[in-house]
C-alpha cells in the first residue's frame, strides 16, 4: 500500500487524535494497583513460610500493562486484566510436570487469597490461575507459572541461524491441554514476555528517552526518584491504544475468534513505527505499513514471527482458520479508510462526527457514563 498520509493530516485532526489518545489513558492508580498486586504476590511467595520459596519464584508483569498499551474497560462489569508470570527459577523441566508446577502455584495462591480475605474464588484457566478481586476494585490478576528455558532457546536458535540476543529470558509455561501435561517431558509451550518487552522498548527507544527528558525538564519526579514507566508514553503506544479501540468497536457484536488479536496488532505496529513524535503521524505510518511486515513461511502460510522467539508464529492459527487472516485485512482496510477520512478534515465538528462513527460506542456503563470500548481479555 503506497500511501503517504502524514502530509494530509490537518492541524485540527492532529489535535483531535491527541485528545482521543489522552482519553484512552487509564488512571495512574490502575498502573499502581497492578504493580502493587503482583509485587504483593511475589512477596507472599517468597515469605519464610512459603511452600515454594525454595524454588525461587519470581513474579513479573506481562501483556498490555507491561507494554503501556492498556485501555479502559467499557462497563463497570468488565475488569482490568493484569497478566503476570510466576517464574520458578530453581526448577527445570527434568524436576517436575506441568501439572505439578501449576499445582504448586495454586496452593500458595489459595493461601494468599485467604490471607487477604478475598471473597471470590481462584479460577483455573488453560495456562494460568486467575484471582478475581472485589467488584469495586474492577480487576483480576492472571498468573502463569513457568520455568526458565533461555539456554534451551538460545541453543535452538543458534542451530537455526537466528538472532539469540533476546532468547535468554525465555520460559516454558504450563498448558493443561498439552499432551505432556501430566508427565515429565522436554516438550512444553514456550513464552518470552520479558524478551518481547525488551524488543518493544527498542522500537521506541529514542522517542522514549526524549519524552522522559521532557518530563524531567518539567519537574516530573525529578531528582533521585525515577519517573514511573507508565508516565512515559510514546506515540507508538498511543497509536496502538487507538487501533485496539477501533478494532474492538468494529467487533463489538461479533465473536472474539473473528477479531485480530492484540499481539499481532502490537507486533506489526511496532515494526512499522519509525520514531514519529506526533500520535497522528505514528498512527498513519503504522496503518500504511503494517501489513508489509507479514511474511510467508516455508509451507506457504502467513508468518508474523515473535521478535523474541522467531520460531513462534503469531499468525499460526491463520492457516487452520483462514477467516482470521481475512478479518485482519478487513479491519486494516476499515482503519485506513476511517482515519484517512478523518485526517483530511479541518472542521472539528466534522472530525468529531467522523471519529464517532469509528470509535464511539453508544453503550453506557451501569454508572451512567459513556466510554469508548475497552480492551478485551484473551484467556490465558
């Protein structure tokens, strides 16, 4: 797609998109809430009485909270999803089964919930344990147990001739649908959330540092106290938030299976981003270029490699479910059309009307306020 949209963006459209991005920001206390929650669990798992302390459990955040691309839920009934990993640093796949590892985490998470007087019960999901918090907190935490496998992935990538610079933080994770779930085996699912985050940050490193320095000059958390990561947001992150919202609106009344998944959207957007400082410019560069980063695998299927583990294909389900690939391109065409129409307008009323067609939901929360449609959780 050879479109050069940025020069046609009017100042008025640029301003409206800047304001939209700010409206999609979640309150700072939500980031603080997420950080407090996973750190509290990590402290619990490492307390002297912990049944798993000897295995070196380390809890760290992943997903949109880690990437800084969270958008608010639509209604008071929907929750923020805090994704975390519990990495058992002193265990290997020769020591335990996936089922046992998940059970070890379950025991301590149930004790943790009891100690915090949590009313809602722990829930088991395919790869994780979910702890719902009180309704008024409006969030839940998904914790996926894992075992370090960076050395294994490093060797595997070396034999295939791939870059290994992000491989060392890879982990093997549990999956109760895996054929080897109940037995000791080398074959586990892999994940590398810390490697992916590191790659994502490199895609916006210059813009991130510039934004950080601007905040320091304004006196935001200057001195010895560091500026929290959630205060430093780039045009890439804002553009992803807008595109996720656009996608969610488009698929409001359709199956989640049809909707382009966030990891594909985020990966292609980060590949496309070229350091733009203005949100509108970043947005249009991304929608112009993102499909050019979809490759072709050896078997002819579509390929969107995980930058932190190039042996993983984020588009692997497209071969089995061709409709998902079709829906991605349907969404991208719609996003291009909607934002191109908006970019060329100079009348703010018309811009707002155009934006409303693409991004504003008429649904109301139980509290009576209207919000753009929030991010939708993918089961862990």
